[in-house]
C-alpha cells in the first residue's frame, strides 16, 4: 500500500517560545496531517544536542531534547507558574544562544518542584529507564559542572559512576537528580509522540 507524509523538523514548528515544541503546536500539526490524509510525520532526530545544535550530534540515543518541552504543559502540571512562562515571541529563526541561557533556568525550577514531591510516574519512569537514565544524568551533571573535558578526565581517573569521587563531587550530587528529573519532562510532555498520534493516524518516521 502506498503512503505519503511530510518532513517537518520539530524545531521548525511555529510556536511562542523561539523554537517548535512537542506540545500544542505538534498536536496541531498531527491534526493537519490527519485532515490532509497523510500517513507519516518524518522528523529529524530529537535527542539532546551539543555544540552547533545539530540534531545529528546528540548526547543520548534515549533522552529527548529539552528545547522541545512545552512550558505550558509544565505549568498545567504545576511545575511552573503562569508568571514564569516566557512572554510569547514572534515566529522567526531559532536563536539557540537565547535558548541555551533561558531554558535551563526554567527547567531547573520545574525539576526542583518535581523532586520536592516525586510523583509515582517519576518513580516508575526512573525504574523502567534505569538501564540508561542514571549514566546519562550523571554524565550531563558532570558535564555541566566540569565543562566539555569532563568525560575524558573521569575515564582517566576511573571515577565514572561515582559522583562523590569527582572534583567538587557535592555539586555533581546535587545536579544529578535534577538532570534525571529534567529528562522525565520530555516523554511526559510529548502528546504528539504518544497516544495522540496513534489516535489521529499519522506515524513517525
């Protein structure tokens, strides 16, 4: 059977936060695909990106890109206040420098509130995804604390997986659960990537 679809990178979806997200705009695009009798939504990789912001250079094959989290959905769950949601921006080219400075501040607030009263969904997610989540969260915490060269330093010293043994290990211990909590925001905040897309027919490619 023949089928057709549309290539639309998530970051190209129009939205109020300077970049497309896997939130309201994504569900609207899925609606458009269904109404246009399209079968597939082809996307670019949605993993967390590094220097250069290329979707083909990611820190994880499992984690999602925090740039694609819809702040409005975090507010709906009580992890951000309405006042903390950034003012709407005109749809334009993506300013990754602005995102790099803005997003971590707001996501840390949301993660701190989640960690203050961990939900059963959070605990279940951490357990089910522990085969990759712990190492990824630790890696990102070390990277944030020590800079780009942290990975090589840890391998040489034999301290991977032991945040208390790292230089300034206390800070890493504090960052580790925050990084893990921020990851939870991604799969929980992607209605267009879960049951919604199945209900509306289009699949991902």
